[in-house]
């Protein structure tokens, strides 16, 4: 039963990431993004995966949601890096 609530928690957190990824892709700017926040969230999901791998009652289906969320945050982080590069290019062109 605890796994059900853990999955619900992960689904609630994870449901916002696709929207955030699309917004980052369309915005084409890193303004307002926090890379520290994204890295901390990724570390949290990695720790969640590790906790599942080391748990005596390992449930692979719960770990799937940790990995899925990590992938979405990682994509958002990659978009942050792209957008930061685009911001620098725009600043150089404006100068």
C-alpha cells in the first residue's frame, strides 16, 4: 500500500514536468530558470532510484516513475543549457 501513495506522489510531481519542458522549449530563454533547483530535483530522483534498488522489498514499478521524472527534469536541464547559450548569443548580437 505505501507504494501506491508513493506512485501518486510521483505522478503529482511528474505531471508538471512535461508542461515545464514545453514551456522551456518555446521560451528560448533561460530567464527565470534555476539550474540549482533542477540539479537538486535530479539528485532527489536519483536518491529515490537508489532507495528502491537497496530496499528489501524492491518494487520495479515504483522505480519506473522515479526514472521517468528524472528524464523529464534532465530534458528541462538540457533545454536550460540551450536557452542560456541562446541568451548569450542574443546578448553578443545586441552588443
